[in-house]
C-alpha cells in the first residue's frame, strides 16, 4: 500500500539501515557516551554551526516538548500558529508534560508573523497571566508552506528584541532547506533561531530526532530534562548511526529534494483538473487541495491520503523520500478521472 | 570494547536487524495501525495470556513511568524496594512526569515482601498522606536476584486483598523466566501481576519495550497516555518488527539463557578467587562481588564494568546475550590474577 | 479610596466578621471536621440541592482549578470562552497545576453556546488530540453579562448528550441569581450544571469559596485533591463561619442585590453621556463602556477603575456590596463632566 | 472541647481579630498591592533582616511547596528527615504540584545533620538520578525538638559549600525562637537559612503563612509561582493585617512563650508518672510520651490528643497559645490517675 497519506508512512532509507548494521558490532557505552553519538553531534555542528549543542531523542513530539520545557519557566507561555503540531497533535503533552500554556494565533497559512506575536505581548509583568517567552514556528509548516530566511530573521529579531526566544519545529526542516536550496544553518542559526526540533523520521530514518540548541546557553541542564522526559536511549548508537547516515553525505538533501520534487510534480499535474482547487502554495512536500467529496471517496479506495477538513472537502497529499514519478503520475491521472466523473454525474 | 558493564552495552541480535529490514518495504499506516504491530500484539498475547493488552514504547523508563501513570490517581503512591530502578535511575520521572510519590523500602536483595508492603498501609483514607495503590517489583532485580512464582503470587494476592495493584518492572523478565525455565505468563498473568514493563532492549533489540496489561481493565485510556507521554512511534512497524523477531520463535529465550549461563559460569569461576566475595545469589544475568579496590582499578584498564558501591568496593558484572564463554574465562582469569596481585602486595 | 475597580477591592461585610468572632471560642477539630464546616455544608445543600457535596477552599482560582482537576483525566480538555477567567487570569494554573489544555472560543459577550462547543467536538477517540470533557461557563460573566437558566440548561443538555460535563465559574453567581430573582439551585443543579465554583470573596467575605458538586458522583477522591492542591485550611471553622453568615440568612442576596442595583443605576446615569457608549448589556454588577481616553485619564485621578482594553479605550466599572448611591451619582456626574470636557476641547 | 490535639485546634488571638476589623474600612487595592501588605512585609524585614523578601500565602503546606518549587529545577531533589511534614503530611503535593522527589533520611529526633545530607550527595552530575538541591529542616521539629543556631549554621554552611540551599519549615519557628530566647533572624538569616516557611496559623492567626526569602536572589519570579499555585489572596489586606498584629508588637513571642511554657509544665508534671515515659526532649510546645494503651483510651474520652504511633502507644500532646496552667494541671492529674489505674489493674 503506497500513497500520499504521510511521510511517516514511508519506510527507512536503505542507507540508514546499512548504517545501523555497521554500528552493530561489539559493545558500546550506553546512554549516548559512544563514538557514534559523538560523530552525530559533530555532524550536527557542521550543519547548524560549530556553537550548536545537540541531543538525540526518539520522536518529534518529544523534540518539541523538550525544547519548550528547556526554554520556559513554569509561568511562561509559547505563542504559535493555531495549526501548529504542538497545538493540535501532541495529545496535550505541552500542557501535561511541560505545564506550558500555548497561546495560539489563527492563521491562513500556518505561518506566524511578528505582528501576530506582538498582539499577545500584553500585561507583561502581571502575575495573573502567563508571560510569553517563546514564539514557535514550523518549517516547513503543517500546511506545506514555508518561511523565507528573511521571515525567520524578522521573527527572531523581533522575538529577541522583546525578550522572547524562537523555537523552530523542524520535523520537515530538510524539505524547506532543500526547496530553498539553502544549508540547514541558513534557516536556523544564521537567522537567529534559538532551538530547533530537527526531524529525521519523516526524512528517511526508522526513528530519531534531534534537539539542536543553536544558542548553546539555553542547553543548561538539558541532559537531565531529556532523561527525565523518558527520551534517553540506552543503546544510543543506533539513533546516532541513523543521523550519521543522514548527515555525513547528502542523504538528508536527496531525500528531501525527491519528496519536494514529487509534490511539485503532483501540484502541476493537478493544476488544471476540473473541480479541483489547490488551497495552499506548494512550497515543500505537501499539496493541499479541495475536490468533490465523491471524487475523494472514490480515490480513497485505491490510494491512501487524508481528508484534512471534513467541512470543506480539503485533502492533504504528502510526498515522501520514496515517492516516485510513476506513482505521482498514476495518482494524478486517477484524480483527473475521479473529478471528471464527479462533475459529469 | 566488550565486557560486563551492562546488557545495554551489547548491540542488537542479527535476527532483530533482519526483521527490521524485512519490514522495510513500501508504506505502512503510521502510529501503530500496521500489520507488524498487530502481529506483535498477538505474540504478546500468546506469551502473556489472551486477555493481555499491550502497547509498545521506546524505552524502559517510559514503560515504567507509563505503567504507574496508568495505575495511580494523583494522590496515590507506589511502594518499591529502595534499589528499584524507578527509585534511583529514572531521573525523577515518576515524580515529575507522573506526579507520583514513591514509598521505598530498604532491602538487602532488592526484593519486596508482603510484610514490607503492609507496614506502609497506614493512615488509609487520611487525605494528608498519599494512599498506596501499587506495589512495584523488578524481575529479575537490580541486584541480579529473582522472585519465585510463589513469591510473586504471595505479593499479588496480598496486594489485591488490600486494594493494591502489582506492577512488575520486567526489563530483565526474560532472564528470570529463562532461569526458572518458565514461560513469561507463569511469572506474570498466572501469579496475578497486573501490569508488566516487558523489556526488549536489554535482551537483544535496538530499542523497544512493551507495557503489558495482564489485567486489561487497567488499560482504559492508555493510548492517550502513551501519546501524551511522548512514547508513540510514528513508524511503529520498526519497533513491532523487533518484538516479532524476539517472540515469534525462541530468540527471547535463547538470548536470556545465554546471558544467564554466562553469569553462572562467571560466578563459578570467581567463587574461590581469594579476596573476592560474591554478595548476591546469582539468579539471572548479573554477578555482584566485593574485591580489593586495587584489583578493580587494574581490571578496569582492560575490561568495562561498573563499581556499584564505592564505599564497599562492590562491583556489578552483567552478562549479555552476546557474552561468550571465552570472554568469561578470560575475564575470570584476569580477576584471579588481579586479586592475587592485590593480596600479595 | 473607593471606586469601581473591582468587587474584591471591597472589604468584608460586618456580619461576616461577627460570625468569625462568634466561631472563635475554644478549640475545634482542625481540617474541616468541625461543627461550623458541617453547618456550612448543610447550608450549601439547602441552596444547591440536598444531593450537593461541597468543599471549602481559599480562593476562586483554586475553586476553578480544583473543579477542573476533579473532572478531567490527563488527556481531557476544557472548552471555555476566550475571556474566561480560567483562560486569562489564573496565571497558567490550569495548565501547570492541573495539566489541562483549555480550548478557548472567541466570543463577543464572554458567553458560550452549544454550537461553539460542538465545533470543537472533532477527532474524538483520536489519541493525537486532547479530548474535550468539560465546558466551562462563567455566571455572571467576566463582561457583566449573564446566562439565562434556559441557556444554561441548553448547554448542560448538549454537554451531557455528547459526553461532556458542565462547570460553572460562579465567582459572581450570587449576582446572576439576584438579578434573575432566582435561587442558586435554579441556575445550577436544576439546569444540569455538574460542578460550581461558588464565590464568597467578591460577595462580602474576607476570603473563601466553595466547590459545589451538584453531581455528587464527581466528588470521588476530591478531599485528596483539595489537600494536595494546598487548599485545606487547618482552622476550617473560620472559612465555614463566613459561609454561614452568607447563607444562613439572606446576606448573600442582599449583598449581590445592592451591587447589581448600583451597576444598573450607574448604567442608567451614563446612558446619555455624550462621547460614552456602553459596550455590554448590564446584567449583573459590572458596567463596560468606551469613553474618550482623556476623560478616562482625568477620572482616574479621583476614582479607581480599570481600563479593560487599551486599544479601544474600554473601561470596566464594577459595583460591590458596599457601593452606595451617593458614590454612583458622584462618579456619574464626574464622568459626564470629563466626557463633556473631552469633547469640547 | 479543649485539649492537646494540635496547635491548630486553637482559635485566633483576639488581637488578630481586632486587626482584621481595623483593616476592614473602605476599599483597598486587591492582590497584595495595599498598605497592610506593605506594612507586613516591612515587619517581616525587621524580624528577618532588611534583605528579606516575603510573600504571604494561605497555609503551611503552600508555604513549603512554594518554597521548594522556587528553589528546585525539575531534576533537583530535596533532602529531609523521614518525619518531615513535607514528607508525610502534604498529601503528595511536593511530588504532584512541584514535581520534586524527596530524599528522606531516617532519624530518631526528626533532625537532619550534615553527615546525613552528605551521604546522599552521590552520583552528582549523573542525569539518571535526581540531583540534591535543597536540605529542608523543620524548626521546631515535628517531634517537638529543635535545632540550636549552631546546628542550623553547620547545616547551612555545609549545604552552601556543596551547592545546596537550606529551607526551613518554620510552622513553629516562633516556638523555637521563644524557647531559645532569640530573635527570628538569629535562627534564619543570621545562620544562613535561605528560605523560611514562616508560620502564623499555629501561633494565633485565623490563617496565614509567609514565605520569607532570607536570600532575596532566590525570589526571582516568585510572584508568578504564588499566583499560579493558587496562593494569591484577592483581599490581601486581611492576611497582612494578621501578620501586623503578630509582628508589630510581641504577640508572636507571647503566644509562643505561653505554648512552650505549658509544654514544659506538662512535661514536668508527667515526668514521674508511673508507666509513662517521655520519648523526646521537650524543647518547644509539644510533649511526646509512651503510656499504657488503656490509659490513653480512658483519657481520650475527656481530652483531645492524638496517638502518634499505634505500635508503641506513643502519644503527642501539643500546647497552644491559649493553653492554660489549669488545663495542664487538670490533664496531668488525669494522666496520673489513668496510668495508675492501668498499672494496678
């Protein structure tokens, strides 16, 4: 079963499995005090800047919640887009596990602006209300859009000027960087991002994410938080080896580029399908579109993908590192047929 | 670098890697709604009883903390041995993440008895004190000892009679079962254990543990807790495939048996080493011994193992699924030499 | 210094102090096991129905947070109006202390409707999102408006039909009841409210609120929650005596009636002030109005009141049990003068 | 009903009620921004040193839990005597509300020593274990004993040398100070205590405690913690007025001196009662004694007091600010009779 349901429906890239097998020799010190972890951390410094301090964790929810735990004192809040993964898809973990109130902002494109953040910077110093401490953005966003480096810089600059920090949920940061043809640091350290949840799973790993402190002063005590939040792997080498596979060469870029290219190909193929309308600019590896409900229903018999908004009939189509041009073309043809058929009934 | 530092210094069993590679074809529904997870859950039912309900998680700390979160209301406490992993090695997660007070009991062998639990069943119904709800035992224990099925049954019976539940930290349950030549359910479901943290990592997986509800009524809402506690893998098939490798045949038993046999071989070889004294019965895959500090120091130049108690010079020697007789013999010979040399100086 | 800043700027009613003095004889069992507490609980049953189970606490934030803690499991959320006190004035306590995500709804009048609640009842059973469990309303609201018993009944009916519970933040419930000329139970138990934070402080006590479980089944274990959440007074009689003073006769009603009457008088006096516009219907003890910034500035030299919204120049004027007609008239005259002067400049 | 059950069975001192009545005129700014609170804070500085920063709260559990929340990061622990109130009588609040693991030490007299603390200072920097940050002592202790200033100084000195802070649970600090004929600062600021939970309730208030930061640098952000932990009174003047009554003159000292004197009188009267044995030195306002169970049973028909340890028949007899010599003498005579009768049966 293949399709466009999610980039975490895809498996792991063969080079990732090979790296795990390579690491599987003899004993290694546990809990991250091993050469693979050291190497992964070095590679993360190469990609995010020599000052960067990184910690590997199991999944993206953990990378996000741990990042926020590290940045906020108990009375401090996080500003994010209403569509942010931390707001709608972490099962209440920011509140229960980190005790943090999210202050979410309605947006059309899941992107936050300094103006939106500013509107929430009221009653500062008033103990009756939570005090905003972090602005959190997702790159590329939950709607397949992305921030330009200029937009990120403006946010970071504004945040720092007002005593806030900037967190970037980078579950799909590789897709944004690939689409912009920029190195990872150009979207993070270089534009003032403080902490990144750097995603691996959606970009071809079995599992594994990194919390990257672009601002290393914020990492104080983080090793305790990671352990306490149940995210310290005992056989750390097996997560580290995957990151080595991803970052030592250009696998991270190849994977993301392929997923992006397939989304672009899909968008182009769908552009003139009658009855179908793209609802977001296609700037990474996802396509959002509205099409007739009967067409969706028919398509979902053969293809995996999610309805994003029941009310409007909007669907989400995500491409992965392993999506092929043949699949895209076959699916696009099916979409055209289904839409035609829906319109002519 | 090999040695006796920990069973999580060992790598993954080749059959486990093969199972992952086998699972790495095409797309699969994410977050555990895939055939591998279904198969792993079926196998867990075969091993723990058809009533058992299981959830896969990333690591042992998580399995423990989630088990306790599932069993306790906010004012309820957990009784455990002072040496319990939940008490000394989870970085305060039971308290911070689950909000649970542990009531620990000093023991010589890390084993809890009904009498010890009973002593803490005071002031019941008094809102000024936490109310004991769970007794938690580790099998095999942190000191390499184990409970007989009769001991576990007595604890479970006592617990249930007094309105408590029995949790079993089974990070090394396979070692106990192998040593006792009993199926897993004989040490859990059959003797009244309510919830098990069933370990995979220390027994040959890359990573992966299962929370097994022998009493399925206690699992209500657990899927939400797992997600919220950051333990739901997106590409769930890759943890599930490992459990299939472990449980479909007898890999779990082979691995544990080998580790146990090596510990027994080591204990026997050390028994008459002058200046060395075994401090715990060797009932699973670990050997605890006191030896001269200078001998330890010398040995640690060549071999990895941990000093357990600085004050007494007690060391812990753990065997793994991949420990060989040659290693054991070579190490034992070195120990003998080091102790002799320490005594004759 | 008097004025219209808040009903908690007012002191305690003399009858309340007299009741405390009366209770101050000899020793009494601590922690609520005293005759005054028993009497207060009896009176609360008389006012809220014989089935009601009540617990006294120190303040309104605690009554709210404890109510929600009692109703929600860790993954369950609370739906409320964006203006709700729990959302904007509890310092993040619902999230930090109770671990609960609030799902807030933008409203014009701080009142929630079944339609608004329904819109959030999506993805039920999906572990990636919090599951709505409680709708929380404030009566009278933070904007001085109130729910009719029919509106509350509709909300409760809808909530129960959909598996939700209804919490009522009644810091000013007495004002709503007085304004509607209804007993307290007609706005709570009789219309299906499950739990009430019943306010005393703003209605003439020194301090003291009650959590009233109209649905007593929900109170299971609440005594532990109260103690653990630091809300169990050791000398319980002194909070209980205040509630006796409030509820034994009609003091609760007299106080609320006076505050309401003064708000009505103030609203009437301001109705035709040039340049001033009332922004909410005056249905309890508060008046909201927009007036020229320069008028506000001038008035605040002599009178205490708060600017509610800097951007629009909206102010909040709250009347208390001790507000007098003379004060209202004097203030209204000053407002008229200040507005005239602002307009003619 | 009078007796020796607890110093929180006693009522409020008449001067305290008078102070509340005096404060009950006109309006006052809420939430602690009022002249009474300013005056109470000034008085606390006079008693604890000009550097001291104080916050009023509702009860002793809150003062303790808030103190510890202020001092600990999420992975830091608190060392205390096994008998400490925070360990056995806060309903699990340190763990649930503050997320803090307590590391308790068995003691005979409820007093902590530097040696006991030192034994727990192991595995520092190891993320698998909580990191001790605070030593918490109770003065006078839960067993009626007290620390000398030298003992406190030694603890503070040791704590600071090892990177720890010293918290003092002073629910009965006044009793210790009165017994030692020392000002409050001589037992706190002057000997290096960092934070004090300063008790008012047990010493003659209706309710009210203060968190006193002798080391003011530790108070950063505390106002947010107090609000969030549900401990900010809206009509703050009424708690402040009580502290003014307590501290402006010598009421705190008179009350504590009376309670202590009565305990000494009681101890002296019981010293030669046959069959009764005092079990702790009487150094504050409590007497602990073992007597025949039948004597206890008979006495409890007429007198209120608690059995402290069922197993040994130990009872606790607490004197209050309102205990009289007549009561003590009458009770002592009854004890003598009851013990004689128990022995001659």
